[in-house]
C-alpha cells in the first residue's frame, strides 16, 4: 500500500507526461507503471511504491463537479506546493530537466545556511509546478 504520494493535476497532460517520463527514472529510479501521453492518468513507481501520479485537471474537475471554477488564480501568486527530489548531482539533474522542457527558476547554488553541504536548484515542469533538486 502506498502511504503517500503526490498526484499532480495538469492541463497540459501530454507535455507533463513527456517531461516526467524522461526525468523520473534518472532522478528517482521510478518506472512508468501505467499511462500514456493521451492521459488522463499516469503513475511512476519505485519498488511497487508510487512516486508520482499525473491526472488530467479537467477529468478531476468533472468528477468533483467543479468544472465551472477557474483552474488557476487570475494573477501571479506564490507557489502553494513543491516537489523535492534528492539527487546525487544537482547540476546534472538540472541540465536533464531543462533539456526535457523544464523552465529554470534558480540556478544550482550551494546553500550551507539551509544545511551542511546542501546544494539545490529550482525549476518548473511544463505545467508550472515548482521543483527543487537537492543534494547534501
């Protein structure tokens, strides 16, 4: 049984599917268990434990009866959540993510004030979800 795993609700399913299909195996060792670029659902596991699930936002809204509500705030807003991946090589992981459609937010940076030996970088997936790559 999966204790906890993130399920991202996305509007650009095919682009997000392609991004995570390319980066999750290298970042986490996760393998695609179910899903195709056509959606509406895909999941990646490590050792039979879910790591990440994508679900089409409109399919979820239809199930909840909230299709008439806006998908995003009308204006810029602070992030409400972030995916964090611990990796061996932040610079290499960032390059991998950017080469598959990620958008840079902050470069790879040493952050000793956050923890001894901590290095991280931030980017956004094709849907705009914030991701932190970290090593320490």
